[in-house]
């Protein structure tokens, strides 16, 4: 049964990585919101957050004076608002983060991005420090330090950890294939 134990332990590691944080809501600029007043440093704001897949980003602003454009990295860098990927303009726009990586936003009103109204929401993988890539995470035999030592008794509570059955099946398949 050593194989099954390995598979279960691997699953636990994966689940730990996926369940670390519950979905959070991040209001861009906190109480100041999305604005050019007060020279908000959105880079600094973003640096204090731990963005995760499943989190929600809220842009709150006066829709008469601002908007929110999702743009590419190049457009973000150069404050080019000529062809945004998406544009939002309700004054209370929410974005659900569904994937890892950088998510670039700027205000498309002329001059605002240049004045600093731009933000890079960088969503890093939870296990990034321990495992730089999914491939090495799979291959690594060494568990992250914060994962409790496995014992057969952990298997039972693990089963009831809340999570979709589909995800479990997928992870099990992954675990099995990586140990096959
Ligand atoms: C802005 O981006 C568009 C589309 O990518 C490009 O055609 C245009 O030359 C850019 N403008 C500037 C000023 O870089
Ligand atoms: C913005 O929307 C969120 C829900 O998406 C709501 O909780 C919040 O009160 C709204 N804020 C304003 C100013 O309408
Ligand atoms: Cu603006």
C-alpha cells in the first residue's frame, strides 16, 4: 500500500497548495480607490497584497472622470490606451482573478495613466517559493517545510477537506501518473 500512501500524500501536498487562502476581495487603492488625486502609488499598493486565483479585484471610482482598461504589458509600460483588451466604466468594476501571472490595468482618460493611475496585479503561485514550476513540483520528492508529516491517519480527514470531487479526481490522476 506504499504506493497509495505516496499518492495520498502527494494529493495532500497539492491540496495544501490550492487551499491556502480563501478568496479575498482587494479594493484597488484601498479607501482612496481608483483615482489620480493624492498620488496613490498603485505599485506600492499591489506590493502589499497577496493576490490569488479566485480573488476579486474591485475598482471603485467616479465614472465621470475615470475608467478601467485591461491592457497588455507593453501598453501598460507605455500608457498606451488605444486598444485595450477590455474596458470597464461603471465606477464599481469587479474582476475575478481566474489565472496566474500579471494582470495590467490603467485608466484610459488622457494623462491619467501617465500620472500614475495604472496597476499591475501579479498573481503568483502559492508554492512558487518551494517549487518554481509545476513540473518541478511534480518531480520534487521533498515536501515544503510547512506541510505536516504524513501518516496514514491523515488520510481520513483529508477526504473530508472541502473541495470539488472533480478537482480531487484530477489531482489523483496527476499523482498516480507521476508515481507510475
Ligand atoms: C499604441 O498601441 C497601438 C496598438 O498596439 C499601436 O498601433 C500604436 O502605435 C501605439 N501608440 C504608441 C504611441 O505607442
Ligand atoms: C461596489 O460593488 C460591491 C459588490 O460588487 C458592493 O459591495 C459595494 O458596496 C459597491 N460600492 C459602491 C460604491 O457602489
Ligand atoms: Cu482616470
